[in-house]
C-alpha cells in the first residue's frame, strides 16, 4: 500500500494552478479578488513533496478532522483553512444552488467580457 501512495499522481498540481494564476488578465484577477479569493493569487508554490502529502494522508483522521503531527493534533476547520490560505468562510453552499437551465446564456455573456 505504501508504494501506491508514492506513485500516485494528482490531477491538479500546484504548478498547474500557478500557471493558471499567472495567465489571468488584470480584469480576471479583479473578479477573483471581488469574490474573496484574492489570497490565492499570491500562491507561488510549484511542487508539494510527495512525502509531505503521504505523511498528511497517513496522519489525517477524517472522522475527527485532525492531523496528528508528532503526537499533537492539528484541527482542520473552515477557520484554519481560512487562516492558512485566506479562503473565505461561509457564504453560499454550492450544492444547494439551483441548476441553470440549459438555454441560459449567462455564462456566454460572462465569458465574452474576457475575450479582449
């Protein structure tokens, strides 16, 4: 089982996220900031050591939402994630939003503003 974790790949590497962030135009960055996610624009991480990810997976208790770090518990809460990454807490629960009708043109209209 250990070998499986060491060979695992993820779908969205930090390098991919950084590439997307660096490729955003000024107006797109302003939209990200206006939604409360401006702190993510400051992320400059290109790699997460595989051993670190493995350590967290091995020491994370999903029922209690804690990571055991050498006998001390680090609670994982919305607030702790906010404190570390600046991601907003609260707001709208996405899974509770109504589905958009298939004939809605809002996305196309929104997307057109970035076609400069």
